[in-house]
């Protein structure tokens, strides 16, 4: 499965087969963690941890996750760069897991932090903010189906409501070279499916903004930017990110994050 197929088929998985990962799957996931990268700085640590379900210790996900023995733990700093990097880096691991046929689910709210944080040490300034189960998916439970329905997880906002060209009223032309990378961004997961990312394309520059919806909006936008960048890379067009001093003034309460300059 190539990266574009992974972006298209990925969905959050909350019901697993209870068998845990094989040694080879663990090795490949550890490798994905080590290879994950970010141009945005900040502090992020990603760990893969197995819980011995048979020994009776099951960290609490408030009944949301069933049958998972392995979890990623993501520790991060409090600043904007760390949030952007956490989204950008961990989504690379999520997509790799998907390519390996494994399910994941970003979880920032429905987990008991003290259960997962037990025995963990984080470097200065980092705390455990996000977890994700990882394993083989089984048929969703009723609870999972209900969660997906309530969150509207299948739906995404229309392209033209989030991505603009030259000004904040014009649609990105059909033949614009960034169009497909933005379409892949559109499919990204976000907390409560809030899709806070917004974009202005101007020439070879793609300016990324977010519409603040929660304390996770920057991290969510990092996930979206990961999909955008992976698509650019797939087509051999790795440009560069930088934060510009004079970003185009955006409407409403949108906040500027970073710009991408295509080759
Ligand atoms: C940063 C982040 C935090 C999330 N937190 C939770 C959570 O606490 N509990 C949960 O069940 N799902 C959580 N989700 C999953 C989202 O609800 C899901 O990604 C969204 O509804 C879109 O569905 P999809 O991932 O199946 O495409 C989270 C997703 C993200 C990106």
C-alpha cells in the first residue's frame, strides 16, 4: 500500500483482536518512530508500550478501546512548536502502521492519564498528552459505531471552505499543483473531527493557518500538514517549510502557523 492509499483508507480503530503485536510488527513500528521527523522543532517523545492483559493490568480508556495490548505514548512540550511537531511526527507513524495493516486511534481525551503515565519518565518540559492503541482491527463494537456517528467521523468539510487561492474568497483552481496534496490534507484525522486547518495558496507558497477550536487545534493542523507533505514527497516535490514575518492577514480569528515553499 503506498502512502496515498494509506491516507485514503486510514480510519480511527477502537476495537482490536486482543492478541497484541508480533515481535516483527513491534520492530517495524519502532523503526517508524525512529524515522519520524519534523522541521518544526519543539519537544516530542513517542514510545511503544505493551500492557500484559493476562496479568490483569488494563489502563483505563473509559471503555472506548477494546482488546488492545499495545499503545503508543506521546510526551510533548507545552509550546506551539511541540504541538505542531507531535501532530506531524506521530501521523507518520500512524500511516506506517496503516501500511502494515494495523489500526490506531489518536486519543487525547478518553484515557486515564495517570494509568498510562505510571512508571514513565519524560524529559524536562514534556508531559504525556496523547496515546494511541495499535493492533489488528476487529468489527467495531456498538460503542465505537456510536462514537463515530456522534463525531461524524466519516465526514469532512468541503475543500472550498478551507483552502483558498491568492485571497480568502477564491477557490484553488482545479489544475493547481498543490490541489492533490491539499485533498490528502482534507482527509486527515482531527480531535472531535474539528478540521481546524485553513490554507492560502499564493504562487509557489502554501500558507497554513488554523481556526482555534480547542487546545488541540495546532496539533491537529500538524497532522494535516503531515498528509500534505507526504503527498508532496510522494510526487518527488519536497519543498521547504519556514515561518514568514509578514504572513497574509487572514479573516476572522484564524492564526498563522507556517508556510511551505514548493520547488
Ligand atoms: C488529536 C486527536 C485527539 C483525539 N482524541 C480522541 C479521543 O480522546 N477519543 C476518541 O475516541 N477519539 C479521539 N480522536 C479520534 C477522532 O475523533 C477522529 O480522528 C475523527 O472523528 C475522524 O475520524 P477518523 O479518524 O476515523 O477519520 C482524536 C483524534 C485526534 C487527531
